């Protein structure tokens, strides 16, 4: 895993005019090409691991295209406070890392998992088991 100081926070816009912006951690590959290093919350046009090309409108990057698709598939859940703070979810997050996936928690209760597309792990089943165990 990279040190967070190596990431470039990119002000990324998908509306073509730079009015709606989401700041996303990226790795800059060249002047207008970036690898997405976290899951965008407000769009599904790009996902963690995508390599994208942008054009610049002052200090805002306007999304043009995805140059290379991610090797990850994205899953999302809105979880209760009990589940978010459970030991079961903490253990699952560790397993996700072992399975070469990446998990993120945003806005308190949104749990995002990016799993390799070729993974044999049924992450939806795994999360449902955590929900059931933590809700007892």
C-alpha cells in the first residue's frame, strides 16, 4: 500500500464544465493521466483502480475517458451503526485485504468494497453474514 503522501488529490468533474467537483486521491501518471486510488462516492463513471484521462479547466480536472479499466468490482452497502462498529466487520475488513481487495467506509455508514474481478469470494454473502452476526 502506498503512503498517502504519495497520492495527488485531484479535483475531478464529470459535468464537462467543472461545476460539480469531487476530490479524489489519485496517482499522477503524466500531465493528464491519473490512476484512481479511492472509490468516488458521487459517480459510478470511474471506480477504484481505473486509469483516466482528463483535460484541465483552471485547477479542475474534467473527465474525458477511461484509458484502462480497473481490475476490481465495486460493491456498496449502507450499514447500521451497530454493524459499522462491530468486531465482525473489523475482521471482515482484514480478510478483504488478505483477499487482495480494498474496503472503504465513507459518511459513517457507507461501506464500499472493491474486490478483484477474478475473485472467487462471495463478498455479498460475507457482508450479509457480518450484518446478521452484528445485529444479534
